[in-house]
C-alpha cells in the first residue's frame, strides 16, 4: 500500500523505532466486525446461535469479529436489526461512554449510525437520544440504521452544531463527538481516503473540530460526560485538540477510561506536555486487532441543576418542556446503507465547508405544532389526541408493547409517539422525533415499519415466524406475497412477521395467503 510521503515522514518522527511495525501493519488484511443489538439479543445468546463463525472482540462486550468471506448484511438477521456492521476499533468510543438509562444523550456527528445505534441500545427505550449529522443525505442513512435497530426514543436532526446549541444549551448528560477527521486511521480499511489526504486537510478538520467541541461544551450539563474520538493519528486532531480544549475550558477534566491491555496512552509530548493527556487512549494497528483510533473522556465539573427533574427514568421532563411533532413531512426510513460501517467518523472526498443553505428544510415543522401533551380531540384529518375508536384500532397491534394509545397524538392521518423537547426545537431541521406508530386509512389503522422494528414478538397481537433458512424470508424481504404451507396455521388479519423471533415487518394473512406489507423503500432488489 502506497502511503502519502508527508504522512510517512511525520509517522516516522512520531513513532521512532516503532515505525517499521506500524508500516508492516498495512500489509495485513483488514479486520471485519459486527456489534450485537442488546435491545434484541444478548452477546452470549448471539454467540450461541450465530449463523456464521464469530469471535469475540475482547475490549467490547457485544462486539464480534467475522471472516472476510462472510457477508452478514445478506443474512436476514441484518434486516431484523440483530447486529450492526462496524470496524472493531470504531466500536470503542460508544462502549466506553457510560450511558445510563434515563440519560439525555447527544451524538453530535452521528452518521451513518455506528455509535448512535449503540447509544440507543444502552438507553434501551428510556431517556432520549438526539442523533445529528449536518449532512441531510447522511442523516437519512443514520435514520434508517436507527429504525432497523428498533429505536423509539430518538430525534434525528440534520443541523449545524451551533443551531442545536440554541435549543439544547446545558441539556445533555452525555455527549459523543466522533469528530469528522482526516481519517488516517482508516487507510487500510478504506484506501480511497489515502488519495484525499494532505497536511492542509488535517488543518481543515482541526478547525472544524474546535467549532464542534465549543458547541458540545455549551450543550453539556454540569457533571456531564463528553467522549471525543477520531480515527486519525494526527496530534493536531488528537492530543493537541484536547490540550486546546482543556486550556479554553478549565472546568473540563480528563477522566480515566476503562482499560484494555492493548490500549496505548496519550502522548503529552505531542501537545503542551500536560501529564493529564496520558488519560487519553490511542489504538494502534500494530498493537491491536483494529484500525487507528483516538479517545478522550472528559467531565464538566459541577452538579446538574436540582430543578432539572426527570420523570421516572423515561427521559420525559417536567412541564417546562413542550412536545415537538414527529417528523412532519420527513423522509421516513429512506436511507440505505448495506455496508453501514464504511464512513463512521470520516468525510470522504474533497473537504467542503457545510453551509446552512445547503441543508434541506424537509423536516421543518409547520407553525404551531410544538405543544404539550393532552391536546384536543382529533377530528377527521385533524390533529390532537386519539378518539376512543382510533385508540382501540391501534391497541389491537400493541397489547404488550408499552406504547400507550393515550400518549400517541394524531397529525393528519398519522399517529406519533413523541419525546418532550425544549422550546425552539420545532425550528430545527429534523427527520424524526420519537416514532411513527402508523396511519389511519378509511377508518382502519395500518401499523408502520418503524413500529414493527421496535416491537418484540411477545408485544404484538398476532405473530407469524419463519426460520432464517426458509426461502420465504427472502421473498418477504423482496416485497413478494407468499402462502402458508400445508399444516401451517396463522391468525387471520395483520401479523408481525419474524425471522426466528426477530421482527421484520408486517403482513396481512387471509385464506392462506400472506400479503406483504414490508416498507417499499426497504425492499431488496
């Protein structure tokens, strides 16, 4: 592999006698990994039922290596959101951010979703996750991956960090900044990054990182934790970035990260010499079975305002907050990332400044749609709470889901379960807030694809499950109608279709025919 000459010279100076081993690592094949969705299965159970050979990633509890001749995205478990394809080192930042149930969490540079899906799994339906990417197209891919994982308590935004700060000042308990960077640590995995690298590119991203961190600081509550990570070796973007941040914000302090024998400490001599920088972690490809990564966990000194009362660990906050409608006019699940690991933390191609006018407004709320819980009765085509008849129609699908019809609001013909948000959130460009539950059509309710992914089989009214080796699973994922086999029985009407016990989507069964209701934009070609 031909590396940029300026990069090689800098790495020789940084690593000294370690450089030959570092250079040799580029001759080894890249390692591939997946991370299990703990909202749907435990790592231990997945290891037992895995449909192909896997080996545990020793420093990530729910991470697994798989062989280069295996294609997990083609297996139905991928379509069921059982796992996410992610490079093993890239699993580390989200695994080391100590998210607790009920937390408000922000993933500030979230696309395509490798870290955000893990943060959502840690919250497990409690608290709130805001997953943001400044690129509208990348945010759509992010949304698709979060929907595959079955996430309910998420707001997906496509905003510049400064715009989020206007709404979420001192709001989040935990923030992950997997910063856009020069991508030096991904040269082996994504060789097209090599052609875009230059010293000027390093300087460009360092400037962007400072801006992102300034806004992350403003959105973090006192006592909150911030995880900063990159997939680059450049001290300008790593130790020097942390030294600058600590100098500018003396109420921030570096914290010790949970150790692993292969982790290397930060290098103070590559920055301003402060010993505190040793608490940073570097992942080197010649030391560990992974690509290059840098991590730093920081805490904002002080305590959260005691007046900030959380409601029972659900992330819903007292009446100082109002509810923003869920993704009105947005593109629900329109992204497609068959290899979702490909661009976590890296901007490919020419570095381009993102301007506000480049962001589409397709998620912006109409005026007057930011309001509190308990609105007026819904009339035909109107907005507000559900009528009793509508609630009964919806409850047929959700007898044990924990999604209560009295918390669902109707906008037009669609029903949404939203999260409570600060005033001003209605001005943000967003693709989804909470979850689209379904739609009323001609006096009947049709459940959404997103609701199917957020369900467990024991939560749905009627379930029809197929084995993963049944060819009808592929028929279903292609959007085709299929039939019950001799001796098979199924309840008439809408059914949650599962592969083994993992939901895929909906179908309507009558007279032995399974009429496909899998979302069109998700269907395989």
